[in-house]
């Protein structure tokens, strides 16, 4: 389903979305239960995306290891970072 199809299905228009978002963008939204986050959504869940440049040979080794383990390469990078940080403690 595309965003256009979703909006049509739920009777949403660009103008309606703008009107709903305006108080939050201005900071004068009504007090409610729950927390309103500002900034990137990744910050709210405690994760942040970073870009790291590795040598091509290293990335190929990581990709091969990930294939062998049946995981995504990001799992290998996270595991290596955890191992390194634990060794620094």
C-alpha cells in the first residue's frame, strides 16, 4: 500500500495532516498523558545510526562470516564493537 492509498483509505488529506501537526511543531500542544519526543526518532528509542568506513577486504570478510552464521553483517559489526568496548573496561 502506498502512502496515497493509505491516506485515501483513512480519509486523510495533506491539509488535515498539517493541521494535526501544527500544534506540535509550534510547541503549544495540549497536555496529555504520555511523552512527546522531539528530534530524530532514533534518539527516542536509544539507538543512533552511524556511518563507519572500513577497508573493502574487511567488509568482505564480515559479509562472508555473516553468511556462514546466517545473520546480517550488522550483527557482526555490533558483536565486534561490544567485544572491543568490553576489553576497554
